[in-house]
């Protein structure tokens, strides 16, 4: 690791630590540091093992590389000012994604699917198995976007659709397409950015009233939505769907 990368990582960890401390307090910061150093409780270790197996199975099936945990501290060239509010890359659980799609009672072919914080594109490959009007992924880490583009094209070679757009950008700046939209969030950022996204997507809805649904998986900061005019439509194990109250 070069000196420059070490300095970049340390600076990232320091900024992230100040954010975690402000949001959750000292105890949570210490617990996270311990976990980062490899001290995991049994429950977390079991979850990690099961996740690694599910990742490997998905990637074997599609020939992709969507799995693993990638910390933002190790990534170069993150665009915008929000790196310290972003969470590590972990890919969507395929079983949960299918459960979400089976539960939502929506005419999917009318909806654009937009993954804000698409990482290496797991959810895009999953969405490609449903009849969405269009599919778009956005991530602020250029190397993740490159990986997602590659994964989408590898999956297309297996027969999935290839008309998927993946762009480098900050979720708080992304301009939603017109027409019905399903915005997908797999716990990508902290409360600060969740609130900005909640307001930003709401503003898009206000300027063009069409069906806009947020699917928020692992919805730790759901309050940021409900406190600014979003309401619960339905929920399942570890996820919620919300829409805007007119
Ligand atoms: C938990 S991963 C989700 C990956 C993907 N959505 C999936 O379901 O497989 C969170 C992703 O959000 C991205 N992210 C975090 N903050 C972001 C921001 N402000 N703008 C764009 N992407 C962001 C990270 O780079 C990371 O790839």
C-alpha cells in the first residue's frame, strides 16, 4: 500500500469516526472499531459466513463479481462531498430482493428501477429479471460503477437484458427520469444523506406528480422519510416501501 493510500484511508476513517460519534455516540463508535479490528460476536460472524456463501452462489450462477464487503476507505476518486456519509459496499440479498418484487403490487413495466448506491450492480442484475421500463444504477465510487457495468454485461451474455445504464454520481444530485419510478436503496448511506435523498426525491415528485416508490432495505433511517412526507405502503422482513403523501 502506498503512503498516499494509507493517508487517504486514515483520513477517511477519521472523518467517518466523527460522523458515527455524532450520530450514535462513543459506545457505538468503540463497538464498530472493535468489529473493524476483527472482534465480531457470534451472530455477526454467522451472518457474514452465510452472506459470503450467498454471494458466491449468486456470482457462480451469473458469472459476475458482485459480492464481498468493500470499505469506502479503500476506494479512490469518490465524487462529491459525501464520502464520509457513505456505507461500505455489501450486495443485496437475492432472496430478499425477490421477496420484495413478489410483494409489491405494481405494474413493473411502467416503472423505471433506479438503484441509488448501486455498488457493483447486484441489484441491477436482479432487476434485469423483471420487466422494468428501464434500469439505472448510480454510485459515487468510479471503480464500483466500472464493476457494475462489467457485471451487467456479463449477465447479459447469460440472456439478461443489456439496456442498463450505470452512472458515476452522488445520490443526492441524481435527476430522476420522468414517468413512474421505483427508487431502490440497500442501506447505502447514513441519516444525513437519507434525509437529503428523501427531500430530493420528494421534490422530483412535487414537480412531476407520478407514482414514485422508495424501496428501502435495512431501513435504519426510515424516520428521515416519514418525517418529510413519505408514508409506508408495505413492508417485509428487513425492508419497507414508501410513497409520497400528496
Ligand atoms: C450497501 S452498498 C449497496 C449496493 C447495491 N445497491 C446492491 O444492492 O447490491 C451501498 C453503496 O452505496 C454507495 N454510496 C454511498 N453513498 C453514496 C452517495 N452519496 N452517492 C452514491 N452512492 C453512494 C456506496 O459506494 C456503495 O456502493
